[in-house]
C-alpha cells in the first residue's frame, strides 16, 4: 500500500449527507461522541479508509481474527431527518504531517465527489484548564462566518478559542473551505484527562441541537461517574501521603 485508499460500497444511495467526524484526539472527545452515536444507532458501514500513514498496527478481534487499523464511514438515517448522517471514526489519525495532509484531503474529496455532501462537522476537545470541568463549554470555529449566528443560538461560543486545531478536526475543515464547502468544528472544554466524557457529552448535546440526531447520554454519564470516583480516590490517596509526610519522625 503506497497511498491512502478508501474502499466504498458504490451501491449506497444517499440523501443530502452531512459528515460528522469523531476521531481520537484531545480528551478523546470526538471519538467518545462517535462511539456513543455508533452504539446507539448501530449504523451500517459503507466505506473504510486505509493509509500507510497510520501506525503499523492491527486490531485483535473478539472472534480471534485481526484487521488493519483504519477509519470507517457509517450511515445513520435518523427518523424524519432531511439529511443522512455519515459518521467517520476509527482507531487513529495519520502520524506524520505529510500523512495528515494526504488522509484529510482524501476524506474531503471522497465526501464531496463520491457522496455528494456539502456540510461537515468535526468534533474535538479544547484544552483550557488543568482541572476537571463538570459543566464544560463548547467552543467552535467555522469555514464561513455566516454560520456563526445560527450556532450561537445553541450556546456555542465563537471568537474565544485561541491557538491551533491539530489533526483531522482542523485539517478537514481547511480542505472543505478550499472546496467552498461549509463546516464547523465543535470543541468541548477539557483539561488534562485522557478520556473526558463530560466534554464529549457537551459536544454531543450541541451536535444534537444542530442536527436531527436524537441522543442517549447514559453511556457517557456512566463514564463521568466512574471518572469522578477515581479522581476522588486519587485525591484521598494523595492527601493521605501528604499527611504522613507532615508527621514528625521519632528516633528510638
């Protein structure tokens, strides 16, 4: 395999599809949202992306088999929706700058040329604090400023995020803008957690308000509860160690 390839089921007929991208990244926010939607809707896979720019790894399956790591496109058809939803998720992103350019351009070209889509949501985390945030805000950037007023109505914050959007969440929108396509990056406020379900829940709610997706946050709520419990336990351990260090030492 010398270049990125997408294997597509050409027989699929779509109705004005919208692309939702949730890949691993800061706080695993996008990945958590995508997996929540995938488990809830149980969509059909319509395409798979493989790339030599992905890590040299294979996934061990429950059946005892294996498969290459990749990114997969799923078709969601919410009841009464005006648009089909194409959900893109996977185990990884490209690990080199060259790979990021090739893979993300391939995704945008595939969505525009093969699937005839025109709007893209990318999902991720925005690291703004060193502490756990129980009520995270959702920040966003868009390809077209005309979109801002619509999304502000849903409590999404614009103009306050600073710095860079790393990886697919930013690159996909950049390539979409080059093709005159519209899109938005929704970013959940997160801290130093590797898996931030609170930020993912905030992004999922913002996404549902902007689309026809009905959501169930029960799975994320369980992760939030477990995370809070673990943090309390770690805090108690650290406090105990601190108290021991403060006690005077006696020599007999």
